């Protein structure tokens, strides 16, 4: 399951985001959004994935307990031109549509 999540996350293009639930569904595990979060939290560096492009269903960066990676995530997303309004991303604008990038 983890590998499938990682392979799906790897496809998210620059300047786009996906939700945990979206990744779970695209990977063939609908309803497993929480497992996507666990998989990303336990990911080894060998994967070198755009983890920062995964946000929650409300269009927000999920804060982490015990560290400040969520602040770094804001910086990375803003660096890709993704705009925040009240700490939220407009999913109608920035949500990844796999049909647009896959052939």
C-alpha cells in the first residue's frame, strides 16, 4: 500500500496539490486518507517525493505534532506559486487533476 501511495504522490506536478483522500482513492484505497498520512510520515529519504503537495480536504496544511514541518510546507507551496487565503488553498484552482497531466 505504501509504495502505491508513494508512486501516486510522485505524479503530482509542480504548482498543484492533492488531498490525502484523493491520493488514497487514486492509489486504489478509497477511505484510507489517514494511511496516506502515516505512509508519508514514515517515508524514507530514498523516495524524494513532493510530500509538501499533500494537504487536507479543507485545503489546509495539516500541522504536525512535535515539529515545524508544516511551516516549511507553507514555504515550499508558496514557492511553487500556490496562493493561500486565510491559511487555505483554493482546491478549485490548485487541485491536481490526473487527467490533465497523464497520457
